[in-house]
C-alpha cells in the first residue's frame, strides 16, 4: 500500500468529514419545510411505482391535516432538524484537530450503526413500510463509509505524529 504523506492524510480526512457535514446539514435544513417538500414530490413523482406515489400522497395528506389542526406536532420535526444541524457543527472539531477529536468520528459511527435497530424496531410500531426503513438504513450505511475512512486515516495520522521517522 502506498504511504500517504501527512498533508494527503489531512486532505482525505477533511473530504470525508465535509461529506458528513454536508449530509447532516442537508438533512437538517430539509426537515423544516416537510409539507412543502412532500407536496412538490407528490406532484412530480408520476414516474414512480403506484405504491410509492400512493404512500407519498398519503403522508402528504396526513402532514397537511396535522399542520392545519395540530401545528405544534411539527415542532418535534423542527427539533429533529435543529439536532441534525447541530451535529453537523460538532464535526467542525475533527476538521480542526482530527486526532484530538476522533471521539466525534467514533460517535458518528455508533450513530450510523444505531440507525438500523431503530428503523427495524420503531418502524413497525409506527407502521413505516419496509422500503422506507431500508431507505432510513441507507443513511447509516452512507454515513459510516466516510466516517470509517476518516477514522482509518486519523489513526494513521496519529501514529505518524507519534513516530514521524517511521
């Protein structure tokens, strides 16, 4: 395997972390206007299988009614969005000092793994279709890849910083 220089390792670590930050920030920002987004998706999903179109329409209709009659329930989604944005900000620590803040990467990896049991325990209770639970799980897989790579690169960087001549 080709030995990477310290600047190359740092660059790769930053790329991995920026992917995670972008994903978390995008997930957070898009969680605020759910009704608007679902309305748009519902109107433009004509190419999708009928079962998906029906499910999206049903979710949109439910969300629309809930927002009209019980808008405070969407406050929970606002907090979910806020949490995603705040988690994205936490990853600035490893951008600045990856070795010192490797715990953030480890925390992110644990969160990615924890998505799977949550999806398959809470999903059936909340009557979430299997295909949607798999989509939820894909975020864990999508997140753990750059986090796992960042972790690996950080461990190499840490070793090199302790033994620079080896």
